[in-house]
C-alpha cells in the first residue's frame, strides 16, 4: 500500500478530529499541522510537527496532501496555494461564500492537476448512504420528493451569525448538497420562507433562525428543507425520499437503543446531541475516501463543482427570501 | 336526553357512513334519506323513509337537522334551503368552490339562526386531537412549524379531477384546515410548487398530482404541506408540530401492531388503506358533536367560517402555482 | 339471513358488553337478559326483557342461543341446563375450575347436539390472529418458541383472588389458550416459578402475583409465559412467535399514534389501559362468530375441549409451583 | 499518565480485536503477542514482538499486564502463570469449565496480589449499561423480572459444540452474567427446558440448540433467558428489566436507522449481524477499564468471582435439564 504523507491546516474542532482520524489510518503519515494558535505540546508528543504558518506546511515537499480546516475566509487562498505546489487538497465546506472566488479556486486546482475533495461529510453517513443506494438501485422508483428536516440543538452566538453568510450558506448548505446527492439531480429553482423565532439577536444580525425552503429539480421532482436553529431535544436530522415505488426514511440516531415504560408513558433517550456524535463515522469515512482517491489517482466523490453548486443554491434561497419570489439557481 | 330527528341528503359513500353511525346513536332518530339514486329497500327495512327529492326531506317539519352529503355543486343551495326552513345543517366540505357563494350561504345560515357544522372530520381524529391539545396546553411552547404529509393511495380518475376544483381545493383543503386547527392561527401567505409525476392524464386535465405548499402564519410561524396523489404503500397521513419546547408527531395507523423478523429484514404491515378506515372514528365523533351541538344549542366546533377559509387558502395556492409567486390569502 | 334470537345470562361487565354488541348485529334479536341483580329499566327501554331468574330465560322457547356470562361457579350448571333445552351456548371462560365438572358439561352438550363456544376472545384479536396466520402460512417456519408477556395494570382485591382458583386459572388461562392457538400444538409439560412481589395480601390469600411458566409442546417447541398482576404503565400484552424462518411479534396497542420530542426525551402514550379497551374488537368478533356458527350449524372455532385443556394446564402449573418440579399436563 | 505495557496471548479472533484496540489507547504499549500459530509479519511491522510461546511472553519483565485470549482449556494455567510473575490479567470467559479449577486459579491470583478482570464484555455495552443504571437509580423500582432473549445468527459446527461444555456454559453464560449484573442479585435456583430444533448434529453431540431457562433470585425476583442457536434474521439480543415502577427494554441495534415504505409493507434492515459488530464498543470499553484498573490499582469491575458464578449457574442449568427438576446453584 502506497504511503501518503499529509498535513492538516487549522487545529480547531474539525481539524483536530481529522488529524485524530488520520493517525489511525494504515498507510497514512500525519507529518505536520499548522495553525497560528497551535499548541505544539499537543502534537509533538505524537511525532507531528506543529507549525504556526500554513504556508510553511504547504512548502514542505514531503507532504502529498493537505486538509484545509482553517476559517472559511482562508479556504480559497490556501487551497490554491497548496494546489499550486502540486498538493492534493481536502477543503472543508464552503470553499468560499463568493461564487466568483470559488470558480477561481477551481480553475487553479484544475490547472494544477491535483485532486480536490470538499467536506460534505454527510454523504458518507451510513444511513444517508443507504438512502442514496435506494434511489440508485430503483427501490424508490422515479423520484418525486426529497424532504429534509435539519435542526440544530442550539443557535450559534449572534456574532458568529453575522459573518456566517446567513443560515442558508452556513447551515442549509449541507442540506442543499444532500438534495443533490440523494436525487442525483440539479436544483432549478428555489423558494424560501424564513422567520426569526428562536433568538431575536439573530434577527438583529440580519439572519433568520427558522426556514422552509422548497425546490424544483431538473428531473421534475420537488424538494423541501425545513431548518431550525434550536430543537430543545437535540440534533434532529431526518430525511425522506419518496417516489413512484414508495419511500425511504432516515431516522435520528441515539446513544443507546432503550425503551422505558413508566406510569407517565413510554420514554426514549434523545438523539445523539450534535453533529460530532451524529456524523462521527462520516468524518472518518470522508477522509479515508480522500486518502484512497489520492493514493489511486481517482477523482474524489465530492468534487469542487459539488462545492460550488450548494453555494449558488444558498444564494438563490437568500435572494428568494429577500425579494419575496422564487429564484432560479445560477448556472455553475 | 332530548330526541333529535335527522335526515341525510345524499346516499353515496359518505352519506351512507353518516346514516349508519346515526342509527347507533342514542337519542337520535334517522327519519329519512333523500337521493335521486336512492335504493328504497336498503332503507325502509330499517324504518327509514327513502325519498328521491332532497326538498321533500327539507320540507318535513318533523326533521330537526339535515346532513348535506350530496355532490359539491348542490351543497350551498341545499344548505340554504334547509336553513331557511329552520333546520340545523351539517354540510360536507367544501360548501362551494366559489367564495362568493359560500359567503352567501353563510349569510342565509346566520339570518336563519340555525347551527351549521362543516365536515372537516379530521379535527375529530384522536391522534390529531392529541396534537392540538399539545399546542393548547403549551407542551409545544411557541409554535414554529406545522408539517403535514398527506398522500393518497391512488389517484382519482382524470374526469373526477376535471370538476374537482384542482388538488388544492379537493385534497389539500383538509390540510389547510388542519394547519389552522393545529396552529390556532390564520394563514397569511402561500407559496406552491406543483408537478405532474403520478398520472399524465391529471396534467392534461389541468391539475397537478404532487405538490409542496409553504405558508406564513399570522402568529409568526411557518407551515408546509406535502401532497401526492399516489403512495404505493397506502394512505400516508403524518403531521408534525414543532415549537420552542419540542415537537409532537402524528404517525400513521395500522390494521394491527405486528413486527415481523425475516431473513430479508424486519417488516410491518402497511398503514390503514384509505380515509374510510383511517378516519373511521372521526366520522362518528364529528356527527356526535354535531348532534350534541344541536341538542344543546351550542355553536359547533367547525363553523361556516372554518368552511370558507380553507377555500380561500386553496385558491391562493392555486394562484401561486399559476403566477409563480407567493400569494396573500384573501380576507374571509 | 336467518334471524337468531338470543338471551344473555349475567348482566355484569362482560354480559353487558356482549348484549350491547348483539344489539348492533344484523340478523340478531336480543330477546332477554337474566340476572338476580338486573336493573329492568336499563333493558326494557331497548325492548329487551329483563328477568331475575336465568332458568326463566332458558325456558323461553323463542330463544335459540344463550350467552352464559354469570359468575364462574354457575357456568357449568347453566350451560348444561341450556343445552338440555336445545339451546346453543356461548360460555365465558372458564367453564369450571374442576376438570371433572367440565367433562360432565361437555358430555351433556355433546348429547344435546348443540353448539358450544367458550369465551377465549383473544383468538379474535386482529393482531394475534395475524400471528396465527403467520404460523399457519409457514411464515415462521417450524415453530420453536412462543413467548407471552401478560401483565395487568393493577391487581384484583385479595378477596377476589381467594375464589379465583389462583392466578394460573384466573389470568394465565388466557395465555395457555394462546399458546395452543398460536402453536397449533398441545402442551405436554409445565414448570412454574411464582412470587409475591406486588401485594402481600395476595400471598396471604394463598396465591402469587408474579410468575414465569415454561412449557414443552407436543410439536417439540417450547413456550414461556411471564405474568404480573401490576404493570404501572398499563395493560401489557405482547407475544412473540419464533421459528426456523424468523419471528413475528405482537406489540401493545395505543389510544393514538403520537411521538413527542421534549428536552427530557422522546415520549409515547401508555398502551390502552385494560382488556375492555385492548380487546374491544375481539369481543365483537367472537360473538359474531358464535352467531354465525349457530346460523350455519358449524362447530364454533373455540370448542368445549378448548375450554377444558387450559384448565388442565393451569392445574399443572399450580401443581408445579407447589411441588417444585415440572408437571405433565393431564390428558383431556 | 502512567504508561502500561501489555502482552496479548492468543491471536485468534478476539485476541486480534483486543490487540487492535490496545494499539489506539493512549498510555498503553502493546509489546508482544504470543500464539503457536502467530504470523510474525502481521505484528512486527507495527513494532509488536510475535512469540510462539505464551510463557516467553509471561517471562518478559517489561510487561505489566497480560490478556489471556487463548483457547478455554489454557485459560486457568496461563492466568496462574502470569499472576505468579506479578502480572495483572485480563482473562477471556470462561476461566475454566471446572469450578474447582476456577477456584484454584482465583486463589493463586489472590495470593499474587494482582488484578484479574474476566471478559464479560456485555456489561460495557452502552445500551445494557443504561439498563443497569435504571435499576441502580431506582427507575425500575423493586426488581421483579429480568428477561433476556439471546439468539445467534447461525449455529456453530457440531465439533465445536462437543468441546464447548454445552450451550449453557458456552452461550448462556453471558446471559447468566447479565442477570447478575442487571439485578445486582444472585441466582438461587434454576430450571431449564432444552430442545434440538436447529441442527440434529448438535443433538448428536449431546447438546441442545434451543432453551428456556428460568431462575429464582435472592432478592425475590425472577429471571428468564431464552436462547436459540439460529435466528435467520441475525443476532438477536434483547433484554427487559421489569419492576414495581415499570420496565426498561434494550432493543436490537442496526447498521443504519432507515424505515422503508413499499407496496409490500414497511421494512427495516436486520440487526447488526453478530457479536463482533453488536458489541464492538463494549470490547474497547472493557479493555480500557482493565488498563485503568491496573493503572490506578483498583479492583476491576468484573472480578474472578464474577467469572466463577456464571459457570456454577450454567452447571445447575445443565443438571436441571438432565435431571428434569429445578436445581439450586452451588455456593461460590
């Protein structure tokens, strides 16, 4: 098995998770991490170089592939810099909030001839992957409807919201990717109703915290996404795909499978609390897939184009909500 | 207990069900039915007069209350005629497809001082009634979202579709009523995407068979209804109400509660096949409630105004789909 | 359709239910009820004679069939008396607590040439009937195991327990019948462990309130019944049949199908509270079946022998618990 | 964190799993494995010594703790040898099939002053641990009943069965441990019915493949275990604990949470196929707990006595089935 040497840029929450997963993968060497706030002692014990400057990591000619897990505004620049040195790139979503800048990044990647995978990890969740297989294998028949409920357990701080690009680009973007992934079809047109029901500070920051987005798909089907920034019972991630031969539904996942019977009714635990627990396996699988793609010189299953289009859908949804009409999605 | 004497106009499917239920109710005498196609032998054995002319039934001064179960185009006229003779009226939905004609009917009823109940039976379903209680009792907290899935097991013939007023007035009208009933709020604005995915003949008849309708509510919340004219697994009637204190979900109901484990996976039976089975208890309860309202001189819980507003919402949804924009619901 | 004239002996809880169901059945006339404690006004308004003396009812030559719903000690005598006048008999379970007396009753019935159905209503429950079909149709393959959980919501008073014949003859008897019904096989041998965990007064009355009974079946399979006199969450009636091709499980039934999500976990309502609600449909179906059997001269599906054998199993279980060893079931 | 150096004896299925898990644990060095059939190249690449002779591993004074994962007949001897050199021991279940030999082993361990943990991994399963917490925290109230269903997906070969000590010592032993773990009580008396329904070769080897075992517990409660060597739908591991305040039920676990609706009914996937998948997390947790116990000098939560008692219960069950009577469990 060909050994792959990798570096991780950004040692925040998701970068640390990826680094931990890479450490357990056979045939992979995590050589360095880079982050202006890195704590060297946490890494050097494990034999990993801890750099302050991402560009120093990118300049390391031993490194075959880079995971870009730094803040969103740096994604495009670091992806381009890494590609230009011939490194394969795994870039967390979104590549950027500006389609123009994403397109520029994709051109650099294209020109450099490296692989690029975008971090839409949910495609690698075993439950959602089962739904996709049901569509591909014809179990659902002709696809009529994709329905997604995605609710966070608690809203982010309003200051986070201010720079997030808005709920549709920050949170719903995963669901837009899921509509494309499950349907195998493109989104033509979007309509969004939004509301501020969870936290007035989110409204003051110019965003909504509750929304329902409907879509027309190129294959003739429809889709609907319902989002909330707060479900008091935890992370609520349910999807239903429906078609001419029936439906298939992804339910929530739980820390244990227990049903309790009491004088006051039957009880079950709440679902896994948040995305780190719920999508734990998907984070491992997406990086394994990236490493395999690099090793075998294959195009990864989540391409740069897959990174661009959900941003275009999110911008259309934002525009729909503002202009109070359905909006066509811009061509990639 | 005061004896109530009733007549049923229309001996089709729903009229026959109501007549059968009335026959078992204590304190109720079903004196007559009327239908141009009535089969007298089916009724006279049970001591019920079988008339051809609804107006003969309306003219019978022994009869306190009339159930109008004839075809939709006759509802308004027969309701007015019965009200003018001082009879209380239970009228199947919709009163009419024309708001103007519904308003005229409501004026006649108002002037006559009789009770009028409209046949939105689903409000009397024990499962949906439980959801309403959860909202009223504050179990859901502030209401953020009402989500309805309503799918029929098989589409109606295209010729039926042609005269039905369209899916939104024929099928979704129950769901519009349910949004109002569960939320306790009015619908301000509607957006609809529709598609013809089940039967091209429905498209040729000028209607859609698949739709997703989103709504803004006066209380600030949102609602979404998803409809299909065909779910191959049977009648699919699920509702979720979600708010600041959590959610509550009405699941499908089944002929028996059995889980089968086989080499090919776990299996459950399909849900109760169609509305007659699924809503059987609600048909009994709505007519009991009507009879009680008449007996006690109380306003029934589903008023003429409740009959008008879902038609206005349905017309707004139809207009949204045609004009390709969200549409405000007309004032009742 | 041949008209059947029936009388009901015993106007306690179950007799009143059967009388109410008979009143709604086409082709059936409920002519009389008989009970030393009958309240005539409750019956005469509905055109039903109210007699104090069961033998007066038995003597009425208009009556074709009698339902014996009086206290257990009178079952055998009244069944014999009715049979001897040529009346068909539906007898509530058990026919008697003494096998000898049951055998004597069955001989009289046999000699009289009338039909006898014993009130094991649960065979007519749609959920359990589905399990039986799965066995008969080979969906379960060779039958390896029948597992029954049967728990009451609350224990009976200790004075009731004293005359009940003990839990195995009073409560488990239904489960013994269910083992035979589902397996289509006889019980060869029984072992029982019992305990007094719910109410010490039940122990003082010489009975147990918690038990687990295991059985060897003639077809080679095994069975296990678990009973409790009190489940604080309501009536708990679950059955699993398992065999070479998999299993099938009857779950509890609920007043409505609702799943609630709250900060403190998911909640469902408790099951239907007690046997009157849970087995409501089965009470209608068993009496319909009895009337049909009488009308068509067919042997009813629950025979006198089916009334005898569960008593023999119950006696073997009682003996096992007392003698502290497995006990063979006496031959019918 | 104190570094712990470990060796694994036996590189079969379970030894390899433990070795893999140890490799990922912080503060643990896996220094050597030993097995007459070891494949050195599989281990030396990872920096692990591969020995043929377990005693060579035991003689290595660098090693603090040994995992005994070799065939059952060698467990006692290797545990004693390791203890005598002052090594802490994790021993797979059962320590031996002979109580006398287990007692001798426990005496040597006691005298050597080392820690011993026995491999009842299921106690570390998050779902079963939740049940135990419900008992400990009083959510179940007084414990009345422990019910276990444990079915394997496929029977072992008859030659395996011949040396296994019989189903009760080979398979049910886990369930006996679970009864003790969940109830916090000892088993006083056991009754077993067994049958050969899955594979006649198992019967010819002198064993059964289907059984139902009932137990009286020291706390007054009852327990029942139902076993089968073959459930065609996969590994079936369900437990219910019931008491004065209600019940709590551990359900099966599934590869994904999907509900599919088709014309032929609702479908779910089958449960995780076998113990390696179902109890994966418990294998990690039990070894982590062992390492922590060694590190902190604490008695592990599954002691040598916990290894002895289930064997005594299994022997009582075997004797019950043979002698056709309930049997008291021998004192440890």
